[in-house]
C-alpha cells in the first residue's frame, strides 16, 4: 500500500508543478536561455534512464545482453533504419544472446 501512496503523491506533485507554470507565467514567454535548457532536458533525462537501465544491475555496472541490444539498435539507427526496426533489432539481439547464455 505504501508504494501506491508514493505513486499517488508523485502524480499529485507532477500535476501541481505542471499547472504552476502557466499560472505563474500568465501568458508570458520564458527567456530564450530557459527555453533552450528546457528543450534539452527531456533528451538528457531519457539518455540517463537508458544508460542506468542498460548498464546497471543491483547497483553494479554490468555489460550483458541488454548493452549489446542497445548497441545493435544504435548501429541500426546510424544506418538510417526506422525506429521500429531498430527496436526490433535490439530485441532480437538481446533475445539471441540471452538464449545463447551470454
């Protein structure tokens, strides 16, 4: 039950923070520097989540099938494959290496 209360609390804080911006700004635009930082915030957070979920296990750095899958997806994207194809390549490489016991 404590976990669900935490989820609800975080959700409530998120809604309050999202609503505070328009209320406090009142239709005014943010300074250009702030807009530039906000534009880069989502990709930076996504990259941080990707790295921590791919390269860590039980608090230790691990190179396993997940890292190989992400590397395969990165190569597919560099070769201009569609995003869905890159995801399928990552899943296939990860599954193959796990099946082989790597």
